[in-house]
């Protein structure tokens, strides 16, 4: 895992936007399109706003979601609400290239199967995304792969439904599709993540995030998250 540390969350978000833009240009040059899945969270919103101003071949970009809460359209709990406000309302992404998780469906299991088919129709069968952006929770979760949820053991589906977590059921991408991605970008900020960041870097399989492949991963972190005892070795610090 390549690791870069920046002075604050804003700088980390800007670095993340530059990383995504570079991956988009490279994927389009090599394969004619760029498939990316974004997670939610406050720092990613900063990253997405910065990404809207980057040099990106938007007409060739396909945007997916890593996870989503089962909530009505426009609900502030929805990751897609913030994805739209931060990026989609600011960048000329063709509407047909935006693939929101269908969490408003009554049958969430059918919705997950539908989303897996959408992934396959754009990213191949089995789908291989060019880039997956992930965050890290204080409990070690990533995507909506949370400790103790049966969804952690799913190996035969690329999207699945979780149990309740923080008051909502969710749709999430699963380990199989995450671990097939060509590149993985971790964006981690906040000193409440420091302990879990140590375990992530060690590939600790006892936390959900530790089960994501590391050989194709880049970690961009704020100093408060990364430069804690036990985390500084091998870190490329930037200001």
C-alpha cells in the first residue's frame, strides 16, 4: 500500500481529487472509459467538489456507488444526495453514466441483484472497476461492511443488503468486486481513525477494512489520522 499524509483534511481531499482525475485520464487512454465507485463521508464531499474542477474526460466516466442507505430520494442520509451536490451538479457527467443504487425499491435483495447486473453491463462479467474509493470507520468498517454483519461472508454476489447499522439498512458492494478493482483509493481523516488505520495498514483481517486487498491500494490520510504512534513508518508526508 502506498501511503501519503497531508497536513489537514482539505489538503488530503485535494490530493484525492488529483489522484482520481489522473486515474480517469489513464483509464480512458488505455480502455476508452473510466469506471469508478465512490463512498460517502464529509471528507469525500470535499474531494468530489475539488474533482469537479479537475481535467477529467467526463463523457467517458461511469460513476457507481460503493454503498447507500435505504432512504428516500433527496434524504440527507443518502450518499447519493451529497454525491449529486458535490460533483454531479458541478461536472458534465452524462446522466446515463451515473448509476445510483436503487435503494428506494421495496425488495432490497432484488435491488442488490439489479445493481450487480448494472455493474456487469458496464464493467464486464465479472465486473472489474477501474477505481474504488473507500473510507475507514472508527469501528474498522469500510463501505457498509460492518463488524459482525453476515454480508462480510458473501462471496457469490457483487452487491448485497446489510442488516441495520446506525438506524438504516444499506446496499453495499461486497469483497469480491472490491478486490477485483484495478486500483483502490483510501481517504482517511480524523484522529478517531488512528487506531484502525494502524490495523488497516497491517492488513488485519479481524476488521472489515483489513480484508480489502492492499497491493493495488493508495492511502491518502490527514496528519491527525496517520501520524500517531505506530503509524509513521513508511509514510510519505506532504504539506
